[in-house]
C-alpha cells in the first residue's frame, strides 16, 4: 500500500473556464478490429493513425506471435503495415499474452482456428476475472478444443484448432449478454470459415449493439457479406476472401473524447476536438447528444477544412432522470463524473454488463463517488447518482482499479473538487498514452 500511495497524481483544478482544443488519438475499437482484419487478408495493409497504446501494442504482439508482421513506420509510430503469413496459416505452438485487453482476449482466440497447432493464451492476473466463456463456447461449436488452466471460462487456456473446419454453414449459439465482444470476436473470423456462419445470441438483450454494428461495417468494408437480423439477434455471414484496402485511416477515438468534452460541463468554457467524423460506427458518436441533454451547447464547426466537435458549458449540469446508456456503456464513467455535479438524480440504465469490464465498473463508480462525499448506488441494470450540496464534496485518494476509464473519471472530478489524488494514473496508457500531458495541456490553453 505504501508503494501505491507514493505513485499519486494530483488531479488539477480548473482555475478558470476552459478554452481548449484537444487532439484525440485513433480509436482503440477500430484500431484493433483493423489489425485483426488485416491479419486475415492475403496482402499487406497500411493502417494510418493507428492508436499506439498498451491495448494496441498487445494486439500487435499477439498477431506477431501468430506469424503476422506489424512494421511500424519510423517517421510516425501511428502508421503500421500489417503483413499476413505467406502460407495463409497462423503459427501454432505459441504463447499469446492478452494483458487486460478485452479486444485481444476475445478477438484473437478466433484466429487460433486457422493455426497449425495449439495456441496458449494468458494475461494479467486481473484479466483472470474477466468472462471469456461465450466466445470460447462458440469456438468449441466450430470444432476447436479448449483446455482451461484455471477457472473454466476464463484465462489462461489453450485452444487446439480442429483438423478440419465445418464445410457447411456453421451454426453457433452463444449468450453474449456479458459483452458485445463475444459476438464481434466470432463475426471477425466467420468469413474465413469454409461454409460461413449463422450466429445466434440467446440472451434477451444485446449489450453495446453499436459495437457489433461497427464490426459488421468493418467486415463488410473488408469484402465480407453479413446479414444482420437485430430483432431476432442473429447474424449470417457468407464465406468470402476478405481483404482491407491497401491503406486505411483510423478515426479518432470518440469515447476517449468524453473526458475532455465533458470537462466543459464541469469546469465551464469550451473544448473542441478536431477530425470529428460526420458519420461513424463508434458508440462515442452518441456523446455530443448526451452532453446536450445535460445542458451543453454543441456545434460542429469546420475550420481550415477540419470538422470539429465543440462543446460549451457554464458549469451547471442537468440531471436526466432515467438515462438509457445501452448503446454506449463505455462512456458511462465519464458521464457519471459529470452527473456527480447535476441538479437532480439520474438513473443510468442498460449498463449492467459493465460489471464484467476491466473491473466491476458499477461497483467502482459507487465506491469512488462515495469516497469524495457524493451519493450513488448500484441498480440491477446500472447506477443511480443523487445530487449533494457542493460543500459536501471533498478531496480524497482515488482508486483506479487498473481501469483507464476510472482514472479519467477521477481526473474529471478533480476539475471541481480540490485535493483529489489519483492512484496509478498511468493505467490510462491502455488507450491514451499521454493522458496526463493532454489533460494538463487542456487546462493551460
């Protein structure tokens, strides 16, 4: 504990209303999907604007273990050329380290179906608590053998590919209620199956459907053919040879824009993020509308040919009553930080699956809101945040639970609550390699 408490970052207060432009790195979700799809092709693909963070470095490391080359441009480390194995088969008898990256531990196992031997998967100790069973059940239905080396359904495990893959259309049924990544992990590799795939989700609700739509769009962009019946919760994928274009540009990570744009509501003032897409498959694309509901002024000016998202607040926050976040649960921690300062209570619902993220995010958010004197409680499907008098809120040492979004959540509270210190803010390297520099720079502008 003593060592942890020496690794504290004092979250800076906003001394005045903000007036800042913040450039956000590439989307993690898109970066790791493109890396997988590039590896499944037959020709090199150059990814421009790729996020360079722990999660994407773990993905590239996993692919390289399987025999994929990932060559980083020496002039810019955000340009990476991905070259699939010449043989078209991934290497077996190798070890893949997933860290704590959900996209690595849930997307890469599917590649083991096309390996020439068993593939061992392991990760950070905290990753052992993250559920994996639905995607592994799906791979077993496709003929793979999964040997668990700890708790069933969790890391570590070994996947042995089948001697032959199903010649006819494969029929797979899984319950993906715990994470959309289970469905995405199977959709990403399904075009390469000899007979394609019919995938059914047996749960009553589909978490983070926009992330699944993102996967469908990316598979289609690589030449795949996916028929989605969202009402029936089924996806049918034809067998196709997939190949991304020779050059692909990665959009900025719109979910990672949430702490910065949300800062304008907490501290007042204006924050802009450039290169905001007109249309996107990212769930973070819903963020401007959510901030408007909370009282922000939002516009999308084009300056010098670049489209910006510009958010202005006056320091007041409107509570939302019942707030359905089913479509964009990953930005819940940032929105929760804003709602701590709201004028009335908010029930954030549709996010029960956040209990299975890097940490149990619902429990963590309740713990940390209460730690600074706020009022919050878990709901079966989400989180309730109640308003408290401003003088009730106070500084504290904030836990991050090795979760990047809990670290940015704490930084947001620190804009308005003095004396907040954050344990292990470096966990933000998962998706924002220089979060501290970006945050401090926003306050200096």
